[in-house]
C-alpha cells in the first residue's frame, strides 16, 4: 500500500504547520473543544470572504465521536417509541 502523501495532504500539513500565517493572520479561527478541561477536538475555520468561513481541518478523539453517534441513535430510537 502506498503511503505517499497527496498534494492535498501536503498542503494541509503546511497550513497546519503555519497556523498563524495561513489561518489566524487571515481572520480565521482555531476552535478547541474541551471536556472536563481536557482538549478532545479541534477545528480550524478559514475565512473565505467577509461572511463565509470554511472548516479546514477537524479532529476529535474517536471515543467522543462514537459517544455522540450513540447518543444520537438513542435519541432517534426514543422518539420512535
């Protein structure tokens, strides 16, 4: 299996390696999700124009994602009862 990074992955690594230059200095934002004061997820928002931002990179601890999916499933099942 080829693990050579794609051009998109390389561009993402450059952007993330220089968040001040590519995100913050261009009116973007870095969001950090906390759970009990511990970081569990991040999202970079890049400014596209005066009213538009685009999520550039997101990551979260898999347990948090799985828990959210389970809770959504429970909620939907409970609504169907």
